[in-house]
């Protein structure tokens, strides 16, 4: 006889994968593979971290510190074995807008609040909810972010002379149009050459570190040819060669309230992207992440990033996939990737000062294209009309209004669409419609009674599907539709798997109406959950006006022997 295993204690949900990996055995061969993977990912993450920070309206230093501190903590404390964390492209429009409206100090406070929100979400075990995010919403806001990234890079791509770039989509393009006369042909040519090189490497040498190669060659071209284009040092100053000390930004309750929507957006986006990345990595390694532990780790990493003046951080799908392909075995690879970036900053920061901004813009165009998921959009545009509407609305709102509004509206639209479809699935059918279908239900009944014909004054209906708030009003509509009120109403509920509070309330209203009108009511085939909900809400059989029967045959047995004016006693 097998013995059931005892349930794991609650704290196991928050045990970092690093601890699990080390407990399972970790040797020198594993360490070697993790170090190689960490070095490989750092080569990809190094130019990306600076480019993402610049695109967000921050300094490249902020991107590097985020990759080092948050990247290390996400791997050390998270619930995924091979997750790589750091700044990501999804945050660009959000961070840019926060900095534009509230300044960089406002971003630090919002990131700190978002980190706390993520920790609380993990402790409240909300990590599993990401699986319920509708795909049209995810694709819509991801594609919208891609368009926003493309829109934000035109200034550096063409070398336009614009002092302050608007955060909003339409005013930004109006600024581009009004300043097109300041186009820098050297910047545009360098960006075009970098873009062509990236596309060529991606097509013919996909295993090479394309971003690093492109940045190095673009920098050499800028220095050797003395191209008159903006570089990191000309716009932001030299990259410091030491980590900043943690410090707490100044804020008050009014400031917290003002930044709450932005903090929620950062937390939501960080949580969704990190868990989606963890799911992708699970599929690549055949593992299983701890979603709530991952949220706690992400929250702690964002708090730490804010304290050293960094950007919001989350799991990065492309860098995580690179980590897996490079042979990563454990979170040590992600920790090593952060340490390798730190080593670069300490040793070779002066080399990064000459990186041209048009080359960074070209890199971000490739990132935006990768994020756009053109094939997924084409696939979803062949889906039912409602899903297409959710996708388009989410996309348009992400680009033109705000990511938070887009996600909220998209999720609400998807929820209403789901409720409508579920209400269409729920069927309420009369006894006449069910006679041929249900003959097997009467196999154990008396054969001298014709169960195909109900006695006079008896009506029977069957409900198929969940009885929830979107269909609850149809219960009473069935009774109202009767030309002559029956003396007995049989409601067959065997195919109702669940009832919510609204459905139970509708049932209660039906019971009250039948009692008022002198109609005997019989429920048949109640499943466990509906029976429990009805009992909890005080809807119980009283032996006369409301009865319960195991099945339809038993209900008819209550009715058949009755005289024309009363229901048979039980």
C-alpha cells in the first residue's frame, strides 16, 4: 500500500533555486560550464545594458549598475534555475515617461515601491496568476512597446538636434518632423552601417556576439575617422569605475501617492516578463520554476537597484535563452554574468566612453523588431473577431496612451469576451429537446411508465455548463417564458460543474418565486460544489416547495404517482 507523501512546508515555495541546485550536488565541471555561460551572456548584456538605459532617458551607467546588482540578486534569490535578469526593452517607454514627468528621483522612488509590491505579490502567492494573462493582451502590449522603442530612437538614429524629446507618441513624431532639417548624415550613415552589419551577422553568423561586434566596429570607425557624432562621453560624461554606495531617496506620502500608478506599472510589467521568461527557460531545460519565489527575488533585486540609483529590472528572455544555449547549469551562471560586467567596468570603462549613440540606436531597432512578434500577430489576426479586437485595442492604447491603461482595458475586454463566450456555452434545454438524448437515463426505471411524456402541469429543463453571474438571469427567464405556470418545475443540474454567488442568488430567487406562486421545485443531480454553495447560502430542501433528487428518474418518481393537484409525497 502506498503512503502519501507529507505536504511540503510553505517556506519551500520561497527557497531560491540556487540553494536547491547546491543541495543536489555541484562540482567543478558544473562551475566551469556556468562560468563559460556567464561570460557568454555578459558579452551580450554589456552593450545592451547601456543601450537600454540610454533609450530609457537614463545614463548608460545606470544600465550597467542595474545589470550588475539586480542581475546578481535575481539569479541568487530567484526561483528559476537559469534566469538572467537586468534592464529590459519592455521598460523603455515606462521609464522614459516616468523620468520625463517626475525626474530621475521619481523613477528611483517608483522602482523602490515596485520592488516592495513584487515582494508582497510573491508572499501573497500571486505568481501563478500570470498563466491567466490573455495572449492577445500580452502580444498587443509587447508589439506596442516595440513600436514605442522604435519611435524613441529616431533622434539618435538620424542625429537630430532636439533638446528635449517628448514622452508622448504623437508629439514626439511632431518634434521629429519639425527638426528633420538638423539631420546628421554621418550619424545616419553610421546607424545604417551598424544595422546592416547586425542583420548580416544574424543571418549568416547567428552564434557570434553580434551586438558586441557591431558596437566595437562602430566605435573604431568613429574614433579612427573622427566622425562628428554623439558618443557616450559627449552626452553623459565618463563612465565611473566604482559602484555607487546605497542611499535612500527622499520622499513623502504625497510623493508616494503621485508615483503609485507608475510603480504599479513597473511591478506588473516586471512580474509578467520575469515569469514569462521563467516559463520559456523551463521549456528549454525541462525544469520547473518557483513563481512566487521568483517574484520575491525580483522584488528584492528592484529594491537594491533603486538604492544604488539603477533602473527597474526583470527577467530577460533573450539573455536567458543565450544562457541556456551556452550550457548554464545553475543560477551561478547568472551571478557570474553580473560579476563579469562588473569586471569590465572596473578594468575597461574608458573604452566604452567612445561608443557612438547612433550604433546604440541601431541595436535597439533590432531589439524592437524582435519584440514585435510579427508571426504571432499574424496568427492572432486569424483568430475570432473578439480576440482580434482585444489585440488591436491593447496595441493602440500602448502606443498612443499608456501601458497601464492598455493592459487594464485589454484585460477587461478579454474578461468580458470570456464571459460572453461562456454564457453562450451554457445551455438551458426543455424536456422535449432532451427525450431522445437522455433515454439511457431511464434504463433502471419502470417500463410500464412512458417517461417520454411528462405529466400535465410538469415542466423540466436542463442546465449545461457553469452557472455564473453572466448567465444567472437566464434561470428565471426560463420560468417567465412559460405561457401557463407549471405546478411542478424540475431543474436538472447534473451537467453544472460549479455555481458562483450570482448563480446561487438566481437559484434563490427562483425558489422564492416558486414558493410565492405555489410551484413545487425539484433539483436533480446536484454535484458536490453546487450543492455545497447552495447549502452555504441557505438554499436547502424543505420536503415540499423544494426537493432534491439524485437524478431525473427519481424526480419523475416523485411526480408520476401524484394526483392532478399535488406532488407525490417522498
